[in-house]
């Protein structure tokens, strides 16, 4: 039996870090086989440089437009999503685990500067754009970071670690790091278990009442909070996660469209077909055919 994808964050083209190599690089294009990257989070830092096109980022409760040459920093365990807003979006991304730069956990560097950034007590403004007084230096640092991560050797790790430290030093120097607004970040913390539950159970029958209980909120208040947090209704978000999984299975398996739809949580095929076309702008069979042709299959 084909193993079902249980984590929509795996839609990301970049692989996650490991103990041996605590960072990972990729150059991505969006839309690729799915129109967007839905809400997700991971334990690593994510540094993203937009190369072309423009896109809408949601980071926690903040929504902003990123354009070419903008630098976006996603702190660990921060819920975020990316949606193209104009043309095809190309970008470089590096994920790295905090332990790659933290060193000792009892020195003043860690306690006063790095720990607040990792824990979210301090927040990095985004996007970091050309108006920043240190932008040229930040851009050079980012270029060096991507070069080192692409080369991916133990020798390059020495330079990469120093460049990451320089990058954060420049962010602090330029005033891009401020104290977090705990009132705003509170909603993000409430929604973490909800997004995590959907990621692991989207193929099952899920009710709004189930998710409200995960957030310890009443059903009506939960629906309002979720819309405020994600910009989508609960049903819209759940449909996006399920359609994303459908897209993967359409490319990776020979299962029928009906089999895939049921395995990803849809119970009504006409409704599934409508939702798929709304989100992907074509039918499932057209998507399977066109995507495989693009990939030379």
C-alpha cells in the first residue's frame, strides 16, 4: 500500500537539517507542482532571498509582500506560509538548526542575544529590504551563506558559521531585531497544536469542534481566531492541506483520482473536484498529465 503523506510541511522543496549536517540549502520555484506553501513550521531558522517575482508571506500574525532582493528571516517554531502574488517566484532558502550557531548555553552571547531570538522573545523584522542601512552588507553576507551551504563541506561549515554570526550581528546593528509583542504571538501559540493536528490527521474526518477542543476555545470563538490568524476559514485551510497531499499523490502514484481523494480526507467526489479546480485551476487529470509532461515523464 502506498504510504500517505501525513505532513504538509514536506511540500517544501528543501530538506531539513540533520545532526551531522545541521543546515540544508535549495533553490526553489513557486508555483511548482502546488500553487503555494501552506501554513507550517519547523525547528530550524529559515533564511530566504527572493530572486524574482513577488509573494505574500504570513509569519505568525504578520502578513507582508516580499519582492526581488528582499531577505526574509523565519525564526524557529514560527508558523508561516508563502503564496505567489505576481508571476513565478524564484528564491534561495537555507534552513539551519539553532545549535549550529549557539555554542555554549551559559555565555553572554547566548543568554543576551541568541536565546531571545531562538525563543521568540525578540523578533526579526521582515522583510529586510534595500532601505535598511546595512542592507548591502547583509546582502553580501547572505550571498556568502548560500555559497557555503551549496558547497556543503566541513571546511565551508567554518565560514558558514561565521557568516551566520555576522548576519545576526548586522541585523542587531541595523535595528532589525526588536522585543516580541506577546499579545500578538499568543494567538500563534494557541494555533500551533491545531495546525499540527491537521498535518497529522487531514486524511481523517475532522470537525471544527475537534479543532476547537485542541485550542481549548469555544467553536464560534475558535473559528474567528483561526480566520484572524491564517486569513482562511478552517474549511478553506483544511481543503488546501488535503489538495496539497492530493497533488503529491497524483505525481507519485498510479492510484485513481477517486482513490486519492478518499485517502486524503475527501468524502464527496463532486465537491472534491470543485475544490481542486478552485485551488489548482485545472482538473486532477489535467494536473497529473501536465505536471508529468513538464517533468519529462
